C-alpha cells in the first residue's frame, strides 16, 4: 500500500506516468484537480476555497486522511514535501530537458513555442520560490526525493516500471509500526484541519499529537470553556479514540529590576 507522491517540472508527462504506474499496480490515481475535489467534499468547502488554502497553507494537504485503498497521489508542486517520512511512501521528482518540456507544453496547451518556453520558465521560477518560502526547501534539491526521473531519457513504460518496482519493494519491507506512524500522522493532520475549520478556533496556536488514536492537544489558553470546545471538535473526527487537552501555562513576565 505504498504511497507514491509525484512532483514534476512542467511538461514532464507526470499525469501519463502516474496513470501507467497506477494501472500496473492496481492503485487508484488522483490528479491535483481530483484531490482538490475529494478534499473539498470531505471538509465541506468549495474547490475554489481549497485552492486558496493550497496557495497559502500547503500543509492543509496533510489533512487528507490516508485512504485504505491503494492510490498514487499526483499533486504536482508540493506533494513530495508534504508526504510524511515514515517509510511508507516514495517521493518522486520528474525532470527533463527544457526543449522537450517546451515541446510538450506547446502541444498540450496549443501555444507557440516562444510562449510555451516563457510559460515553462515562469512556472519553474514561481514554484521554486513558493516551495522555498513555505517549506524552507529547494524543490530542486535531490536529497528531498527517493527517486528522480528524466522522463525523456527512457520510454514512459520504463519510467513507470521503475515506480512500480520501488512501490512493490516498499510494500515488502515496510513494518506495521511504520504504517501506524503514518496513520497517526494522517489522523493528527485531520484533527488540525477540524480545529482550523471551527469558527471559534481557527488558526489558534495549537499542537496536536497522536499515538494509536489517542490524541493530545496542547496550546495556550485551553482553559474552560475552550478545553471542552476543543475536546468536542476532536472527538467528532473519525478514528479518534481518546482526547486529552492540555493548557500550556504562559510564562510569568519578569519585572525589570
């Protein structure tokens, strides 16, 4: 049940590759639009609202609870940096020569070559700046990925076979406790989403910890009646077995002598 998180240079045929790999593995495949639609339904917001959240707060995508079905999640820009590192998934970066990418974009979007090249360069620059700002990471740094593929250096089926081989190897070697950690991370993220969406809680500085369904929520000011409100919101999240709310004490100000 390995999760394959694919991010790509524009024009590197990520959707085609993801679909071929998913079909071979018997996984479900989600494009960015499908992921937005699925998540917007789960959190009862419009896809347009969710796109705004994606642009400003990419960690929202952690809040999509891990599915019990197998799937390849293709999201494009930041999905690889969001996938938790518990050994249950593969972070993939797709790259390719500029001339080949420009040709693909020009054909797909019916653009003149000069306009397609400008679009590719602008996209690369914009995405790299966004990931740097939001994650403090360089999207081009190979250390962030388990696999980097030049999708023009080999046939698409061969590239898909590499993804399939990695996913099958992960499935053979991943330990049950690693999946528990992944599920805890997913549940913790879903709890944060539920708290964020509550009009009286919103973006309050709250820390959420989870272990085997037992959720602990820490934050300043979580005293009555706020502790009961948080407790009620968290208990409504599917998969939560118990809740502990801890009010962090504010430091006592020290008067200057």
